[in-house]
C-alpha cells in the first residue's frame, strides 16, 4: 500500500502543501469576480444548471467587502483556528480569468503584498485561459506559488451539454496542456460525480487520463441540487435524481483506485455551505460524515489511491 500522510488511503492536499512549503499553508477564499461567460450568454451559452447566484463562492456575504477586508477577516480566523503560518489567496467564485488582463494582473499582484501571503490560487474555466493570462501567471510564478483550479466537471461531452458548461472535453485537455507548459503552475481539476449516464469505465478512463496528463490535484464534488437553479426544475420534474452517499462513495473509490497516487486530493465531496439553498441530497449538508464515510469504506475494502494504477505509465513534474 502507498504510504500516505495522516494514515489516509489517499494523498491529501495537506501532504502536498507540506512537501512544497515545509510549513502549514492554508487557502483564504475571496469573492471578487462577479460573473462568467455562461451568465453573460457568450456564444449562446446558458447558465450552468447546477450553479446558484453566488457562483460557488465560499462566503457569499463577502461580496460587498473589499479584497483587503476579506483577506484580513479570514486570515485572522484561519490563523487562530489552525495555527497557520502562511496563506494562499483563493479566487474562488465565478471565473477569475474573465475580464481585462491589466485589471486581473493588478488584482493578483496586490494580494501578494499582504502579510504572510505566498501565492495565489485562481479558479476558472478551461475555455478562459488566453495567452495573455498565461503570461501573467508565468511572471508571478517566478517569485510566488501559482495554482489554477479548472472547472472541468466531466470529460464526457454529452454530460457537459447536460450541465450547460459551454465547453467540451477537447477544451479541457487543451487547457491542461497549455498550463503544463509552465512547470511551476500547480493544476487542480474539479470533477463532478453522479451525472446521468456515468459509467464505471468513464470513471476509470478519467482517472487514467488525468494521471497521464500529469495534473497535480483533483477536487471531487457530487452533483447536488440548489434552489433557483435549472437543475432544481429537472429535479422537480423527476428528470434528475441525485445519488445517495453509498453510491457516490463507490464512484469515488473506483476513481481513486485508478488515479496516480502522486495527485493530491483537495476534497472528496461537496459541502453545501448555504444549507437553506440545498434541495437534495440531504447528506450534502453534512460537513464531516461523508468524507469519513468514504475514508472508512476505502479502508474496509482495502483500496487506496492508485492501487490499480501501479502498472500505468504517468508523467509528472
């Protein structure tokens, strides 16, 4: 069995951060971006069917606060709770590479001047990585840590259409390859499980492909239903049924079993931070139990990340 930190049957993000920084490093989530190509209807796009009005923001109440205020507020809280030493600023909500490049660059650089901030994490889409933004990342990566989290969600084109993502599998692969041209950029891929038509082969193939592409991390989510989203309408009509925890756990286990053990797992499942907006499934409200359930299942089944990927050939930094 692969030796993972904390005795976990997978490679947790905390282990990667300790290897990279040799100290305790935590993300500070900030809400800056106000929209994305989908919401503006670019090229005939529609709003992603799962996305609520906050665009995946961790702290929707921060929307009216300045960037500096948000950082100060959450840095102090995280430092106190976790005895954190250094921080990464996570531009989380909506699409954070969508806008005037000069303004985006100024925003990225400004947070690096904050106390104990050693890098940035930028959440975006596979089809919003123009060369001009990549040059900004390249410049920053010379002196600071730079990570990009891509909302890929799935590598199945039919499922991408179901989600109204507005990009295809090829766009995701191209985005990863472009980011890999700069060996200093850390790449995390967001994936959703529990989509219509999802198969065991798809889960295995996705794990193999991401391993071969040499991404550095994955963040896993279960597709869940929030109020006032197109997915809620489908759920009310009986056209979408979210998976229960046991089935989601099985999917995650199969994926991890075929994923290279070198890839860090940022998250095992989604957590609905705004409970009043969650329609289904109810277990998404629970912060700790789903993760513990998956970890326990992996141990009972004697499965660990990369168990069935040991004979695969992967390329890593």
